């Protein structure tokens, strides 16, 4: 590609994007991070000899496209630093990869004429190595200047991903969906692990026990969607089983009781769409959920 890319912030996402896009024949010319070792680690996996710097202005000066891949709370400040230093102007592009922030966080460089956008990968990364594995093929959410959309499309195509355009006003709900699907999912599995630990099960054994069940549920979700994939006592109308759950959780893990009740209510909404079950049809379940 003709564009020269710079990355400011060598965390998991920024580092993985720099490496993967370099492998896809994009020219990565600068890597910037306050920790020099972080930039050097990524540089070892990037083609060519990118500039390694702790100065965002120096990184931006070498590039046509600047990705601010810092933590969210620093994005606007880096944008303001670039604008104040004259590093972004008409004919350049500046982007960030935050899931919660819109391109408004880049208002300072936009005011100088740069085309700005956010490009969020809908994926979870435990570390750089994991990011390198799972980023290709992911969905990417684009929000920002229309002029930057074709370039964003070329980036995503190079990563074998899929691009989805989103309005700025919708990004908060989009990000909430991502949090529910990823972060809350892990929290739920943590709750299930804690329940098994109440029975004397070691944590790793509990994880190993649950993973096949979770994988099976995910396969059902992928094949059939959430309504048809739903199984368990609620969709069967088995209110006595749910009553026993509530009783034992109240006795042995009372702090988790409200979480179970809330999840049972959400499950009932899906169950109604699948089997027609309602609280009115299940008085014992209704009464216990209302306690």
C-alpha cells in the first residue's frame, strides 16, 4: 500500500495491528511507546526498519496514517499533542481502535484537516500472541469520516475481516453488547467455577469440566441462534429445579442469589420465544424470582 502507517501505543491491539498489517504489505514506518522495550518487541516482528520513538510527534511526522492505539483515556490527549505540533493536516488520516469512544476523541486533529475514524476490532485479547492469532477474520466496526472508509476497508480486507459501519450515536450500545458478550460471559463462567469450588473442586479442574459444556453451547449458538439454542430447566418449565437452585444458592452463596434471579428472568424471555413459557404458567418460578 502507498500509505505509510505509524502506531502510537504498543499494547496488544496496536502491536498486533502493526505486525499483521506489515505482513500484509502495508508499510509500517514508526512505532511509538513510552516503554522503548515494547516498541522494540513489535519492531522485531515488523518488516523493514520502522522508527522507534517515545515521541508521538516524531512517529506521526513519518506517516500518512497515524493509529493512536493507547489506552482510551490518553487518545484525546495524543490527538491534541499531534494537532499542537502540526503533525496532522489535510491529506493525512488519524484513527483510534477504542470500542467505546467515537471519532470525536480525535477532534483536535480533525480541526486541522485530517480525516479521522475509529476502527474497533470486535475481539478479546489476553496478550500480543493471542491478538496475532484471533484478529484475522474478526469483525471491525468503522465510525468516522466517509473519506476514510475505503482505506479502512482495505485494512480490514488485508486482515481477512469483515467491516461494519456504525453511527457515532450507536457506538455506546454497540460497546455494551461487546461487554455483555465477552466480559460478562467470563464473569458468568467465574460464577460457575465458584459454585463448583463450593463442592471442593479445584479451580482448574472446574474450568476443565465446564469448557466442553461451554463449547457445546457456543456451537449451538452458532448453528441455531440464541432462541433455538436455549436448553435447560427454564425453557422446559421446570420450576421445581429452579426453586432448588435458588434455595441452595441462598443458603451457600447468598451474594450470588440476585445474579441468578436476574439471569433466570433474561432466560425466561428467550424461553417464551421458544416454548411459550411465561411466569404466569410457572407460579413457583414466578414467586421465587419475586422474593
